[in-house]
């Protein structure tokens, strides 16, 4: 007789499990070359990520190395708040270019956001899937058109229309804003579509079940739920607009004066750098790099805001 709770077999004669453990058997079944290939792919991906970060760090260090001396010499306040840009006299002020960049970007977002958000709403709320499969790729194709093509169309078609019907030289804040508004259209539309599609279907179904119309559901429920994603799309589009160069050079006119009207010609920070870097030297070259620092900081701030808004949306999907 054995005591209750004790095995009838002695320890040395207890039955042993047959075969190998499951995870060990799975490891034995996976070919060696496959495990090694996974490690190689992981290493390559890590190298690619580190290369991208390293390239950004090198570019940042180079820009600051070239531009900081002139900022320290002339003072940040004088550099930002003065409109005197006379390289031959050693006077460097970019206030007019900053105002030009802000004016063009604001006009571009005013035009681009309206049409982008309208496209996103139509594509996600009112269009049948077959129509969406045609329209969405067509809008995204706009991002692949070179900026010089947009600038050429603006010079040939848009600038004469503004000059004949609204007055002024035609090369103006308005012309640059319209061109940039079309250029940011695919960026803002694509991200806004993703934000609207991420809204749970139960929100829409619940609103319609309570008696709301399709438009009331879109306006009061879907857009509010996707608000943070749409804000992120707008901020990223703003970064795209403020960093554009070639198209703006072709349609903005590029004087060294701050604009006072949408019909005034304007020069942006990117235009300033692109037009003068080819022949600049000494302090003039350093001042252009300092302009690049200001532009770099502005775009980084916009990107950080967009990432913060996107993470806030991801953390609180129900709001």
C-alpha cells in the first residue's frame, strides 16, 4: 500500500516524457540558413536605420557649423528682425524672406487644405469603392510631378491670368500660393483619408441609427473623431509647402521686400538660398547657411508637432 498523495513508482522508475519539447522540436525543424538569414536581414535593417539617423546628424552638424558663426557675430535678433540684405556691405537680415515664406505658406494651406479635406471626405464618405479606386491613385500621382513642371504651368497660365484680371505683375504671393496649394494636395489628402478611415464604423452606424443624415454624421461625428489626424496632415503639408523651392522661384517674383498684398511679388527663404548659394562666399555664404538653420528649425518644429498630434490620436482613439 502506498500513502495518499505519493506516486506508486519510485523516483528512478517514473515515466519520462517521450520526444523533445515542442519549442525545441520547432527549432530543430527550422533550417539553419533560414535562422541565419533572419539575423542578416535584421542587421541590414538596423544598419539602414542607423545610416538614416547618421545622415540627418551629419547634415544638421554641417549646417550649424557653417551658419552659427555669422549668427553669433551679428546677433540672432538683428538677423531675424532686419530686412537689410546687402552682402557686399556685410548686412544680413532675413525678416522680409521670413514674412514672404509665411505669407506663401499661409496662402497655400488656405487653398490646399480646403480642397484636400473636401477630397478626403468625398473619397471616404460618399464615393463608391470603384470610384475611389480610380480617384485616390490619380490624386496621389500629383505628388510625382516635378516641381519645375508646376512652376512652368504657373508661369505660362496662372501668372498671365492674375496680371490681366487682378492687376499687379502676376508674379506674386497669390500665384505661389495657388501653385503650392496644388502641390500639397496629395500629401494632405492621403493622410486625411487614412485618418477618416481609421474612425470605427460603429460611430457612423450609431449616428445613422439615431436618425442623423449622412452629412450630419460626417460633420458632427466622423470629422471630430478624426480631428487630430487631420491636424497632423495639415501640419505635414505646411512643412512641405514652406520647404518648396523651384516652383516658388518661378512664380513668386523674388524681390527683397516684405509683401503687403497677395498681389505683391515675394522672396522666400528657400528661394534666397537657391538663387545666391552658387556665387556666395565668405560671410555671404555663412549667412545663407544661417538662413538654412532658421528654415531647418521651423520644419523640425512642424514635424514634432505633427508627430505629437499623431501619437495623441493613437493613444486616445475614441476621441
